[in-house]
C-alpha cells in the first residue's frame, strides 16, 4: 500500500469502538494498514471487537477504560504507548444519548451526556496530545454530529455537548497545530446503529429522517470510512480545525 492515504505503521486509538460507528471506522483504518486499539467501557466488548478484526486478518488490540475517568485515561494511554506503540491517530468517538424534554431533563442525564460526549474528548485528547507534542506529529478526529449546529427536541444535552466539541476541536487546533498535529471533526448525519434504534424503529421519525435527508436514506457507518481515512492520513496534513459533515446533505435541509 502506498500513497497519501496509506496508514501502514500508524497506530490508531478509537474510543467507544466496541460496536457501531467506532468499530466500522476501526476496520476501515486497519484495512488501510493501521494498527488499531479498540476502546470501550467493558473489557469483554472491546476484546470481542478486537478479536473480530483479528479474525479478518487485521492488526487490532483492545483497551477497556472509561473515557470520563481522568485517572483511567492516563493509565490506559501510558499502557498503550508502552506495550503497543505511540498513538499516532486518536478518534474521540465514544458517545451516549439520554433523551428528555429540556424542562424534565434530570441533572444526571445532562451531566452524563456532557461528560461522555465532550469532557471525554478533552481528557483523552489532552493525555494523548501530551505525548504527540514532543513527537511533533499526530492526528485527532472528534466525532461531532449534525446536531452540533442543529438541535432537535429532547436532545439539548447532546446538542450542547456536540456544539462544545466543535469549539474544542478548533481550540485544540489553535494550540496544537504548531506541533504538526491536525485536529478535525466528523459530523455524521443520521446513521443506522444501536444508538439510533429508537428513531429508526419509530415509523414517524424514520419517515421524517428519510424525507428530510436530501440523499433520501439513512447513513451507514461505512459511509464515514472515507472521511475517517482522509482525516487520519497525510492527505489532510494542512487541514486543521475543520468539521467534515457526512450527512447526505441533511445540514442544508434541516
Ligand atoms: N448514530 C448516529 O446517527 C450518530 C450521528 C452523529 C454522531 N454520532 C456519534 O458517533 C459516535 C458513535 O455513535 P454510535 O451510533 O456508533 O453509538 P453506539 O451507541 O453504537 O456506540 C457508542 C459506543 O461508545 C461506548 N461508550 C459509551 N460510554 C463510554 C465510556 N464512558 N467510555 C468508553 N466507551 C463508552 C459504548 O459502550 C458504545 O460501544 C458517538 O459519539 C455519537 O454521538 C452518531
């Protein structure tokens, strides 16, 4: 494999990659030559995902930790750098939803979503960047969302977290670009995963999503692989602080 999209010799850490978008992106990066480290909360989930990729002939390891726990993040990243290899590419992908009308939203639901979807990117990003900076090299990709600029009812916590993640992406770029670290975001539209099952199984919401998306369909996790490879590879070496929408055009139709 050669060329500017080649990821051979690179190690990518993907958070929340035991299933869904993260797992598919891990496979996409590994097929491009990267060694991938799959994080998730539960060890059995991360282990099973890594094992699945290894059976496909790909180079995959597992690293279970909670991305909201600063001490666990520090320990895990130190272990990965010592036992596996320096992290060249970080995907801050872990995320959750806790839907509720804003006036009824429990404080716990607000804090959990901000912690998992925004604070985690600060914690893991800071920890990994402390090691990328002396090496003067690195790629960080933050998984944002169409909702980062278009909130919908009952997801104020999620929209606020993803909007914050866009600004965190730009802030990381402003501070770390001089170390040849590129920090960008991917903003998926509506993608069919377990996270969006409550929407895809609801006939009314499902019909709304299909009709409002100019491409007239849900996205698949595989639709994000091209953007992920681009933002992880030398092809994007002067692209920084950018958020790439992969949404079938929904951004301009909502
Ligand atoms: N599915 C969509 O339509 C969509 C759209 C836009 C953005 N996104 C974003 O893409 C990312 C992946 O979404 P998905 O649809 O694959 O979701 P998913 O629920 O299928 O996967 C998320 C994974 O993150 C893990 N996770 C949750 N909390 C964690 C923690 N504290 N530490 C480590 N891992 C944790 C979960 O265990 C799960 O395996 C999320 O950030 C989500 O907000 C998804």
